[in-house]
C-alpha cells in the first residue's frame, strides 16, 4: 500500500490581513515536509521555491493559479464577496477572495496529484499543519491496507456537522457563515476517487452556489456534500471540535488533537441547535437530496467539451 501526501502554497497576500508572511509559511511548510511521507508540493511557478527543503522522495509540481478551476470564476466570486449582505465578514474568505479560491482548490490539487503518482491513497496536508502535528512516535504507518478497504474519502467531521446530521437538516442559509464542518487541514482520498471528488465540488459551486450568489470555504462545501449523501465511500474517522492534524495522527497511531470546545463554540452550537430546528425543511439541505442524476449528466457534458 502506497500513500503520498499532497500540499501546496500560493501567496494570496495574507501578510496584509493577519501578518502571516510567505516566510512564515515556508518555515511551517519545511517542518510539515518532515512528516514521514513522500510529498507532492504544488506551487505557482512564479513563486521563489529556493527556500523549500525537500526530502529525497518529495517533488514540486508547478501549477499557475490561473489554471485552477476556482480562479476561472474569479469575477463572480469577487462580486459575491464584495456585495453579499449575508456572509461572515470575520472570516478570511470574505476579506481576501483569493484565499477562498485557494482553499476551495484543494480537491482539484488532489485530482491533479492523482495523475502525478501511482499511490493507492493521497493525503492532503496543509502547508502550515506542522503547528498541530504531534509526535508521530517511530514514524511508521499504523493504518493497514485492511483498514482502508472500501474507503474513498476519510475525514474528521466537527461538532457543527454532527449536530446537523443528528437533526437531519442543514439550513442553506448557513452557506456564507463559514462554520467549520470538517477538518480540512488534512484528509485522505483514494487516488481512484480523487477526480470524482473534485468534480463533485465543482458541480456544487458551478450549478448551485454561484448562480444563487453564494460562496464559502472548503469546510462548508465538503460538509454539505457529505450531509447530502454526495460523497460515496466516505468514512468519518473522528468527530472533533475542529482543527488539528487529525488524519496524520490517525495514520501514525498518534494521540488525536486534544483541543476542547471553547466557550464560544459551545454557545454557537447551542444557538445553531435552535436555529436549525426551527428552519423549515423547504429552506434546508436534507439527507440524500444531492441531485445525483444531474451531476452525472453534468460530468458527461463536460467530458464532451
């Protein structure tokens, strides 16, 4: 069984927002690359990669951001970010449009990675995840081939998504509020499923979100797809408050990220329990309501273009 890690860094001007400079990210990336897995590192060819320290088995793959699907929707996304009245202005995705486009491109980068390697599974690992990766012990994988049998997509859901799954409703008005629905810092995908997973994200964005003037981050997109039954073969590895190196810890048998729900999260969960229960079903996503037939038709039409 072969597992390859995938990461990437694209400078979106975050230093002007929260002082996270490219230098900070390169330092974090170099520590992340010490994780005992071979890495494919996606970088914009215009970015100076001389400071990136690769292991012998690591490789850089250059992809201009202009070639990423989400950036082809730049005009519409920037319009939504600038004008929407129902978004979480405290979230970076609604302050730096390119940030949202990049994090929503993670699944496409996994799709591209699937064509660069013969690995059985791909693990997305955020460039800055080294800040949360625990001691990995002897550095040997503890998850076996049998553990991954039948898995297309493995992820950690959050308390917010678990709440909606328990209630059985996901208000569509939640899109734009950027609640953490799953831990997007790391997740595992069968290489054979990576292209379909990316296509399902693109379908959601192109046929539902953008025409309705909606935008959000990858956590909300993936979480809503999972809730609606759009991700066959998905396994929930853990349910957690959010954050942390959950999949990496799981792969190496390390202790999970030990963050406890802070008070504001507990309050938000309580508030959302009330809001979700009183929202009419007609205004909600519901389990199994993903338009599978329309998605398959969309895939066929795109393949003939």
